[in-house]
C-alpha cells in the first residue's frame, strides 16, 4: 500500500471527479493500465505509470510506481492512502 501527499488544489490531478476536465487523472490512467497490462512486465508498466504521474505532476517515487506496477501485473488490488494538505 502506498501513500502520497497532495495539495487540496491539486487533488483533481490524482482522482477522476467526473467534471469532464480535459486532463486525464492519474486514477484514470491507472485504471486503464490495470485493464490492458495485467501480466505484462512490471518495468514496462512502471514506465507508463511514471509518464502518467509526470503528466499529472504527482511525485510518486520509483518504489511507489514499481509497487503499483506489480499490483497491475499480478491483478491484485492496490490501495493508496492520500493525505490532502
């Protein structure tokens, strides 16, 4: 399980809120990868997660992204604790 600190002003970068904002949230990118990349190499998934995190301006560490990639690879649920500052 991971944890990230996000400013309340930037929470939309992480979570899909249904407002139709043009930028894709990290949550949407993660869900898409979970559907399309299960069973693929974790390194490949982590690289795609890194791009999504960078686009959303979220500061996940390499270890965070690899942990998420492993969850996607194996089809396991991934829990992320979000601390809103």
